[in-house]
C-alpha cells in the first residue's frame, strides 16, 4: 500500500538526492549515482549502495580510458573502406 501511495504522490513529495560518496571525481553527480544504481541493481542479489555505484562508474571509466588510449594502428575503426596503417 505504501508503494502505491508513493507512486501516486511521487511528484508531490520531493525525493532526497542520492549522496555522492566522498572522494568521487567532480564529474560524478547524484543523478549519475542514481542512474547507475537503477541500471545495475537487477544484476545483484544484494542491495547496492552509492559506494557500489561509484566503484562501477570508476570501473567503466577505466575501461573507456584504456580503450580510447590505444595505438592508432589498433584503433577500432568504422565499418567501411579497409585501410591499412
């Protein structure tokens, strides 16, 4: 019943922002933490917390850094002409 009431009045009751854990990079926002928790929670049996979200965000950021810093001859290119370096 409480969930139903929350759903009915969700736009009337301001929801507290999810806190950004201490030590997070400046580009990590409460909205990013909330989004990360929403996306990843279905894949975990235990309840994720903001620190878990920050760890996931940092892991993904690390993967992006590694992939984007590759040597030019190893760069993933668009499908199209087959150019050799």
